[in-house]
């Protein structure tokens, strides 16, 4: 009896083990960032509709999760392309190399600006990054900048007397979102790493106070409300609660420009030219990474990459720009297309530069 | 040849061979010339041959699969098929040789079938073990980073404050469990009165015609998928709650706990009403008649005779409903918020355990970060609570079940 | 004395009336919710059954092959759906007889036009609104039945979005679920009812099944991720991974309902078979199971209906991908109808709201029919022993 049920269990185990290792595939598999996802799925659908290729399958796993799946190996049961709202980290590059993924091409496709949006009916407002930091950080410097205190600011004019007496309220990305990471990097870390009142704490106890080296904790007392992916709800909230600000990507502002508008940051408006040129300080690049070893084995993969980087998609009047992608300056677009055409291999040096 | 094709060929080859083996076995019996009585019917000897054919082939498959999974050696496809074929043929030959009148084929097959049945029954144990393993492995990784005590008793959940080794006080899960309990309590406040009273009405007061309409109508509530409830809660109920709140002068967030709580309560009504109805109807008529004969009204009979008798079943239904509410995911993912918030006010935005699990596993952060692993920590505690509730409800039923004559 | 009794009686009767009133109110509340819910869903979903179309001249020629926008005249280029236009070049390749012709046909309009005509919030610019009004009065714009909703898969353009690939994915997943859950479930139930001795192993199995029925669905998703995808290597987002996970979830229901049906069959049938010399298995296979079939069928339909509405475990197993094409096999990426509803519910473009509600109506129709079928079968085949 024991022999029989052992055999039976084993047979089902085998069946399932076998099924997973399919060799040839006719569908492109893409994973990665939820910010790049809308653009990638747009191109994917275009590919499926205008060519005879099957539509690529795109999963929104997040940049980190996408890297992990991408770098898990070079076999055909791993994804072909991963999207990212940040550059690949050196540790991820090494993981890829360790698992046999050596021939990667990095493709920059455009920018994403992070905007501070409010209801369209409100008066215009200009905020500096320092003011934003003081509004969202969990701990802020005391009046004499000698120590850190829990954030006491409830109104904007407490931070800067020239700002209106308006309650501070943010609807922003949750901790699981790449946009939050980007916001933390660009608005918080870039400033706090240069502020002594934070870094001194780090220097005092490097182990326990590691967070203070580049402080990015956001307050949890209800002034910053983490909001999920349901964009409609956020817009409704912003319209209803005119005091509130929303923190999200530019593409979302573009979608709803009839109901919301953005604040200027340090005098610069959140517009494509400013984001593209780097004048708008809160912006980041969007990428995707491809496995060149898969390019010949998966039909349509080359077409997909070429289509994505074509002028029709990422150009200044392109389709993706219409749905909110900020396009690269022309020379950089040409550079991207050159990289794609030559399958330039990504090296660790390239990652360290720029 | 890829593995999917391989398994297809394997199975597709085994089938006609089995048919052949069956016929060979059976024919050996029907064409036999001995005068002895055969122990079993001819068909049984056919199946006997099949067992002798299939077992070696499956054993070869098992071996090859184990070797492949362990990464030791991958047998090339054609080699595998040939070896399996030879094994099958050898087995079949041996089996046929063993066919004689005194062979108790029916009993042998019976043993094999019994084994298959036990194997099937063991899958449920395997599944439980699987779930526990899947969660524990990663949860252990999480609890290596975050102390279990802090996790259980901490009141601050701020994963972005955690970086590197400094995770003290960042992963206190009490606000999250508080959110779950708040939504569950609201749900039960809706479900228990409505469910219980409906069950009593249907069981005791209603005419047959009414019951035939009302019972299926309540079952419809159970048939609505949770994602639909979630959509309804987010798009219709939440704005209504906000509107009513501001009409009364209170402030309600769009991601308040009241909306998912109310909708979840409605979803749970059938659990309570259906189970209570069954329990109440199982109480023998003699108890009702005895009480009524003493001059009580129907409601007094219900309150003082029937409900106490039905109590264990109702409590079990109650516990089952609670555990359903605790584990419910879609309604809260779509209607509740993401902010861990420890508060008594259901109008404020808050998050629950299941929402955090989904968010942690489908979000953008790095795969091995404490935040992703926290999903497994939360899952482990959730599993634990659900199992305890289940055990309690079984115990309650067993201990307090009244046996009628 | 009798006055006191009378007063007492009055009080008790009043209490009785109140109690009855509460009970009826409870039922009425539940009923009111049902009505509210369905009317809300229907009112939100019905508009999706219509899709705006414009009567235009489509030029099938070389210029259109190269630049599909030029296939229609300039004033129409914005208001017609670009998603439809871009399929023209391939379409002309497939149908060379169209080359050189110009056809006047009804073409899908873009989402803003569609929403404008349905008097929903839209972003159509004033000049296009005037154009549409003018065309409408000429009869060149209409709201036609939205067959595309049923024949197309998902799309990033709401005017082209449909549920076909989600429905096919659902069917694949359900087939897999039943293929795994039914045999194993029935075999387990048969073992427990007919063969199992009352020992430790049996009790453990029974306790396990009870526990599995109570475990939250999302934890099954974790199981699917860790074991089927990571360990066994089933492809992510495939119907296989989803089907296996749902099969495990459906197992307890099938086991419990099958056991109940087997229990209901009187022992006299079994004993009669034994008396004639049948072995246990012969009794079960030839006598007990056929009689229990209706109950087993009912149970599996109920289990299937539940599996069809599940979303949480599939989220974890990856069936949240953008999968516009219908899956060709069990291993291809797929999505299921509840997952499609979840994705559309989160889209920022407003036009998706009505499509979400329409998809919900489709799902509800199927599920309620399945449940109704199960109830009907149960009544029809109910035998009193």
C-alpha cells in the first residue's frame, strides 16, 4: 500500500515538474515597474494589433520584483524584458551575472515627473523642496536647528510665513510604491543628507541611527495619507478636499488635467520641457532592460523593442507622450535608438557612471 | 522535445498499452482450458495486468522526475520513453505470467484502489503542510529581522523607516490588526442581527411559499463574488458614507472602515442565516409543541426554548463567520485604505491585514526587503487565528451538542 | 387577578408582535439591499452595452497602408478610434480585394465621443462636440450594440475593451480546477466514508479538511506562489498555476458535499450488495456512487461557482498581468473575469467604469445561473429513503 501511494504522489509531482519547463515560447514576457506598465502595455497592444505577433504579456510586479524575476536565470521560463522606474542596482546586476544573465541592454525611454497636485480651482502655489521636506518628514529640525523633533507643523504658514494658512494634507504613494522611493530620494534624501542636524545623529551612532544618514521617514499622524492605485478615488479626494495635495506621477496629472493642476516646485512648472531638461527638480528616468539572448528565440521581441523606441511612440508628439510620458531630448532619443540597434551590452562600469 | 509534450506522449502511450494489457489479461481467462474455477471475474484479471504494466512505467517516471528536480541528472526524452516502455513491457509480461485460477485478482486490485484512495485523502494533509511550509519559511526570515514580540505588541508600522539593520519599532502590527478587527466587528454587527432574525423568521414564522423565495434570495447574497462587493463598496457605498457623515457634520475619509464593514456584513448574512436555519430546524417538533402547549407565545418559545437549544450551532456559525470576515481580502483591498491607523473611529481611513499582505506582495519594493517578508509574518498570524477559531467552534459543537432521542 | 393576567397577556402579545416585526425588518433589509445592489449595477453597466459609431468613408489604398490615419478624411481622424484605424494595414493585407476601394462604413468612435454621447463626464473639446452634434442630426453617428465587448479582449483603449480573453481564461482555469478537484475530492470522500477505519489517520484527515475550509483564500495564493510556481516551475500567470491553486481551495467543499451525499444512502443498499458477494469497491463503484451522483454533481457545481468568483489567490499567483490575447493552452498567460473586473475597477479612464459594471453583470449572470442549476438539480433528484 505504501508503495502505491508513494508512486501516485510521485507521478503527479513529476507531471507538474515537467510541465513547467517548456522550451519554445511564442509570447514575449515582460515584468517590472508599475510606473512603466501603462506605457509598456500600450506598446504591447500596438504590437499585437498591427503585426502578426502575439501580444506580449506584461505583469506589473514593481521594479524590485521585476529585477528579481529577470535575474533569476537565462532560460526561456524567465522574463524577456523588465521595466524599471530606476536604474538597475549593482547588486541586481551581479545577481544577474551570477545566474547566467550576461547580455543585457539598458534602454532609456523617457522621464516621469512627480507632481504635487491640487484641485484646479485653487490659487496657484509655489513650494520649495525644503518646504515639502518639512511638511512630510516624520522628524524635523527644531526652531534652533539643534535637534530633531516630531513634526509639529499642521499648517503651511507655520513652515513659511509667506505661504497661506492652509492645513497640510497629502495623499501620496504607499511604502510599497516605486514612486514613493523616487519622492523620498529626490525630495527628502537629497536634502537631509546635507543637513547636519540629521547626519550628526548618524555619526553619533552609526549602527543604531543608520536611518539618519539619508533620512526619508514620512510622518504617520494622518497628515500624509498613503493612497493606493485607484486614481479615480484620489482625484475625487482632491476635488472634495481643496486643502489636500496629491503626490503622483506626471502621467496621472495629464489624464486629469481638467480637474487638477500641479504646484510649481522652486519656481519651475511641471511641464514636459522642464522635466525633460532637468529644470524641474522632481523627476526620474524610466528604463527597460532586455535579454539579448532571448531576442532570436522569442518572435516579435526585436519588433517590440524597436517599436517602443520609435519616434512614433516616444517622440515629442508620440503616442506615449500623449498618455503622459515625458520624452527625452532628441539627441538622447537618437542615442537610445543607437543602443538598441547595436545591442550595446550593459556593463557594471556603465551602471556606476551617470 | 519539451516537457509538456513529453508528459503528453507518456500518458498517451500508456493508455493504449493499458487497454492491450487488459485484453491480454482477460483473454487469458476467457480462453483458458483448465477446469478449475477462477477466483475473480475475467475483467478483474484484465485490471490486474494493467497494474503490472503501469506501475513500473510510473516508477521510472518518478525516478526520472526526482533526479531532474534534485538537479542531478536530466534524462533525455527519447531515452526516458524507451526505458519506460521496456519497464512496462517487462511488468506486463510478469503480470500475465502470474494469472492463474487461484490468483485473487479482485483482492489485489482492491488493495491498489485502496492505496489510491488513501493517496487522494492524503492530499488534504499535504495541502495543509504545504500552506504551513510556504508561509513559515518566509515568515522565519521575517522574524529573524523583526522580533516577534515587537511585531505582536508594537503600535508603529512604518516600513519606510526601516533601513538595513534598524528595524526596531518599525513593524508593530497592532494598528493593522486593529483595522481588521474594526471591519470585522462592524460586519458582525450587521450580519448577526439580520442573519439570526431572518433565520428565525424563515424557520418559524414563514409560510412554505415565502420560505421558498426567501431562502434562495439569501443564498444569492452568498453567490456574489467578493470582487463585485469590493467594487460596490468602493464606488457606491464609500461616497454615500462620506456624504451622510458630512450631512451630520462629521468628517469621513473615502477609505473609511465603515463602508467595507457594512458590505462585508451583508456578504456574511447568508453564512449565519443558513447555518442557523439548519440548526433551528433540526430541533425536534416536540420541544416546540411542549412549549406552546404551556401557553407561551411564539417569540417566547424562540427566545427561551429554541435559541438555547440551538446555541452551540449558532455559536459555531458565528465563529465561522468571524473567521471568514478576518480573512476576506477583495472587499477591503478595494475599499479600505493603506494607512495603518490605531483608532476607535470607523470613519477614519485605516488598513487591514489582508490589504497589507496583498500590497506587500504586489508592490514595487525589493523582493527580500522586510516589507515583502512582512506579508508572510502577517499571513502566519492570520493562519494561526483562523485555525484557533476553527478548533474552538468544533469543540463547542461537540461538547454542547444535544442529542435528541 | 384576571385584570393582571389580562395586562400580562397584552404585554406578551405586544412583545410577540414586536419580535415578529424585528424579524421581518431584518429580512426586508436584506431584500432591500439586494434590490439596491442589482439596480445600481444594472444602471451602471447597461450603458456599456452600447458603443458609439460614426459613419465615415474609409479609403483602402496605398496611402492608408503606409499611414493608417489617412484612411479617413481629416475632420474624422480625431473622433474615430485610433485603435481601430491601426488595424487597417493588416486588414488590407488579408483582404486584397479591398484595395483601391472606398467604403462607407460604421466605425467605432473613440472613448471621449462615446462618453459624450452617453452624457457621462468626458474630455471632448467643444469643436468636436459641435461636430458630433451635427453628425448626429444627420444620422451619421449612432449608439450601436457593443458586440466588441463580447468578442474582443482587454485593451488600453476603453472603446475596444472586451471580456473575451478573460472569459476564455476563466473557462480554462475552471476546467483545470474541476479536473483536479473532482477526482481527488470524490476519492477522498469515498475513502473517508466507505473504507476508513476509525483511527488516528482518519481523524487527522477529517480535521485537516475542516481546517482547509476555514483558511482565508489569500493564504492559498501564498501556497500557489511558493509551491506551484517557485518549486515546481509552473509558468507565472498561467491557467495551470491558477487552476491548481483554485483546485486546492475547492477540494474541501467537494469532499464535504460528497460525504453528505454518501451518508444519505442507506446501508441497506450496501448490505444487499455484500450479501451477494460483492467486495467493498464493487459495492461503492456499482451501487453507492451512482446513487450519490446527483448530490456530488450539485456539490461540484457549487464549488465551481465559488472558484469562479475568486480573485485574491490569483492576484498572488500573478494573474494580474495585461493579457489581451486569449490563452491558447494551459501554459499560456491568462486572466480570469474577476481579475479583469479588479483591473478595470482601478483604471483611471472613466469609460472603464461602465465596462467594469457590465463585466460584473456577466459574471453575476453566470454565477447565479450555476447556483440556480445546482438548487434545481438538488430538488429534482432529491430522493427520500
